[in-house]
């Protein structure tokens, strides 16, 4: 009888434990007040998945709009197609890869096989194989806000990434603005304006390029004026929301937040010059728009600067970069005054972006504020990210465009902004599924 009594007590306790087992509800997702059934992404290289100084299939697949669209399927999102290069031409335009690290210094190798090049235009620049089927990722590398309204950009002598999206019989008058706004959509993401500053900054705040015939104006390296930016941005967003469509826009990053302009420092150049000259020279000399002077820590050099040329003779004379008679050229340095000019213009553009977004009740993903945090090092979901070249996880090998991991983070910034503005609950992307820079095997 005692044994049976113990058995009853044991069964009672087991029943009590079972009844107290916590119940975990499956997450519920909601579209809120937005309609994601027809989502289009409008933007430049960052939207297209461009990375490692090229557009290629692996990068296209992890472009942040593609990652967003996959999450939107949980709340009624529809099909989202990108103009992917085919598998047998997966390397697209070609790109650069990290071949090795020699004494901690990266050695890059260009990838030139399995390209998607069909020919060349009149200037000898490549034309890419066409993709004219319907798409929703409308990102075009190199697209600027001012060029979005210019005619001829989609022709063979214009932007080759835009030209590949257009049928051969497309009128030369077709603009990117008309192309994008002509799509059928219920929701949009919009990230243009970066290149209206970045091209100018990357070229040392110089709007010309050197040719055998002399300096020539390059429209991709102009600094767009604030009045023009305001007019065009307002026009674009007003048109996109004209039928009540909802969307999300993004702010423009600070140019000093990207490795392209914060990796080759004055301190590193000075140390190299001093070591190579056995202490005879201690400072690099730069040419600015106001004169020639020693560089300071507030002057920024491009990632592509040829450090091996310092101190060597060139067509100007001896002692390149260490002699006042042969300084580092203006286009090879973004000096302190130019940094201030560019940063001020970025802030002005971002003010316009936020004001227009508020007036049209669209969400704002503040990429500018986020990347300023990243610049000094930031832990995101337990993973360290920073603007450090190669090791920072955020930027690809060109020092400007995003790694797959960073695309996932940016997708989450957009999702956070959408959820907040439209009372939605789109699930976030798991960034741990995506890599940073790919290291050599």
C-alpha cells in the first residue's frame, strides 16, 4: 500500500511539472499600415550589390534590398527579381579579391574570367550583357541624383549598368527617373545622393580628370549644389508617393566613415618617408587650392594612393611628395578645408532628405548616424564591426561598398525604420549568416 501511495504522489508531481511548462508563442509578423506586395528598390551601387570594385553575382545576391524583400515575404511581400548575371558569367564586370597578406599588407588580384561583357562603346568602355526582363531591384552603379534626370545616361555611351537594363529600342531621352517611376509598386526604398558627394571627395575635391589633352570636366566628380539637390530630391519623392505609395529613404554617409579615405593616413605616410630617407625627411608635402604645405592628420588620402612613388622622381622632377617643388597633387588628397566642405554638404543633403521624408510621411533609415558609430568600432548582435579596412567586417575591398554582413546590417536599419514608421513587425535579418571580407584560402 505504501508503494502505491508513493506512486500516486510521483504521478501527481509529474502532472504538476507538466502543467507548469512554459508556452512559447510563435512570433507574429505584421505589415502594419504598409503594403509590401510590390516592392521596388531605387538607388545606386549600394542598392545593386556592387562590392570589391565590381558588380558580380555573389554581391548581387546579397544586396540589401534582396535581403529585405526576403523578410517582407513574412508580411505579404511579393516576388522580388534582380538583374543577376548568369552563372556562366558570374563575375560580371570583374572585381578584386584578396590574394594574400604579406607582412600584414594586402595583395589584391583582379578577377577577369567569366565576365559578362558583350562589347565596348565608342570610348572603348565595356558594355554588359543585357537584362531586360521585369525587375524590382533597380539599383544602378554610378547613378547620381542629378544624373537620374539627365537624358542619354541609358545609351551605349552613358552608364553601362543602366544601359544593360534597357531594350535596344529605348529612346535616348529615357531618364533613370522616368524608368524608376514608371514601375508598378506599392512600396519603395530609395537611396540616391551618395555619389553626388562621393565622386568629388574621392577625387580630392577636384571635378576634373587628367587626359593626354589636359584636364577634362567629369560629371561623375562634380559636387551637386544644395538648391539642385533639394529640387530633384523633392521631385523624385513627390512622384514616387503621388498615388499614396509608402516607402523608406536613407541618409548619406559621412565620407570620412569609409576606409577609402581613412586607411592611408598622414602618420603612415610620414613614417614611411622618414624610414626610407633615414630621417632626412619627416613630412609629406601636399598641394591644396590655397598653396603648398606639409600634410596634417586632418588631411585624407585615398586608399588607391601610390605610396611607393613617394620620394621618387617623376615627370615633374625629383622627390615626389617630399619636395615643395613636387608636392602630392590636389586630386590625391582631400585636405582639411575640403573635408569640412564635403561634410557640410553631406549634412545639408541629409537635412533635405529628412525634411522631404517627413513631408511625405515616409520612413528614414539614418545610415549616416549608424556609420558614424561604426567608424569608432561597434558591436552589433555580438559581432564587432568598424570602418577598419579588411578587418572591420563592414566594407568590401574597394573601401566604399558593403560586405555581405554589412548589407545584412543595412537591411536591418531599413527594416527598423519601416517597422517604426508603419507600425509593422517585419523580422530582422540574421547577420551571422553573412561574411565580411573573404580571406585567402
